[in-house]
C-alpha cells in the first residue's frame, strides 16, 4: 500500500508540472500539488521503507 501511495504522489507531481507549464487550468493544479505533498509527508511520517 505504501508503494501505491508513493506512486500516486509522483503521478500528481508530474501532472502538476505538466499543467503548470503547459496549460492554465487554475486552482485544480495546485490542489493536485498539495495532495502529492501530503501523500509524501504521510509516508515520511509513518517511516515506511521502500
């Protein structure tokens, strides 16, 4: 389950970068970035190893 959380975070960060540089989609891109950062922080706090 931890690998899935990490994968989702990476996909959201990539989607944010693509959206930030390619399109002007507004607030949804920043929501994706916040969700990705929260996912990574939760993983780091839990101390799961890859």
